[in-house]
C-alpha cells in the first residue's frame, strides 16, 4: 500500500539525496534503532537473552534468515557458555 502522492514522494527523495552519505547512514541507523526498540517493547517480560535474539531476528528479518539454524546456533552457544 502506498498512500503518498508522487509529488510528495519526489520531494522526500530530493531531500534525502541532498544529505551526505554519512547523514543518510545516520538517519537509516536511527530509524533501525527505533524499529528495534518498538519490536523489543512488544515482547513479553522474562524472556532469556537467547529467546529475545531469536524473536528479534524473526520479526526483523523473517524469511531472509534461516530461523531454525539461527535459533539452534544461539542455543548451542548458550549451552556451551553455561558448561564452562
């Protein structure tokens, strides 16, 4: 869905392209951080750090990441860390 008029979209594109590469990177990074905080705020309390990472990956990256493999990797790291 796109509810932005072509005129406004072009104006926004021009404004973004007027920024330096560093400014655009800083803007993108702050937008990602805000999205991450919103996702984290939606999680129930009491999750382990591993479970938070698994859920965050699922929500932010979806099918772009092998979710099962990522979860297995994190759980194996967690298990290895607790046995040391």
